[in-house]
């Protein structure tokens, strides 16, 4: 069994009335961790959550990838990059359609093993 050297857990909390469908995903570095790679068409029900894990199991290789989910409001894109040699410089981005918003919370108690929680919610319309 390979040793995990770096990992990013992406936890998506769908706090919207939207059904989110996984439209695309890719890893640029590392491998998918348990429970395995996502599948196109996977669904994150409204008011529920999902989790994906990106692991680095090779010396000198970080963890980097993205997910793209579709909804009736548009696409949500989540990306991350945890370099191997500077684990403290995690980069991440979440792009939402105008009618949704995202909050990102990072648990970085251990720089090599990061949990990135993305909470999606409806954007309040201005009056």
C-alpha cells in the first residue's frame, strides 16, 4: 500500500435548493483517494454534501485538480493546488454563477493534509 505524502480533501456542502451534477473533473498531479475517482453524472443532492480526495503518493509530486458541477443557475468550478515542496502555499479557487455564492474554509492543522470545505448557498438578491 503506497504512503500518502500530501492530500487535499474537498468537501462540498450544497446548502442550496439546486441539484448539482458532476460535469467534469481532472487531476493534474496525484491520484484520486478513497472512495476512488468521481464519475461524470454523479449528483450532489440539494441540502447534502459530497467528498473527494486527491493524494500525492510519489516523492516530489503535489496534489492538484479541479471539479466542475452543473446546476440550473450555471456551473460551479472548484480547483486546488497543494505543491509538494511548499505545502504551506496551497492555492484554491471557487467560481460560482451570479445567483450562487461560495464560502471556503480550510483546515490546515497539518500543512501536508488539507481539508477544503466549500459551502454553496444562494446569493441574496439586492433590492
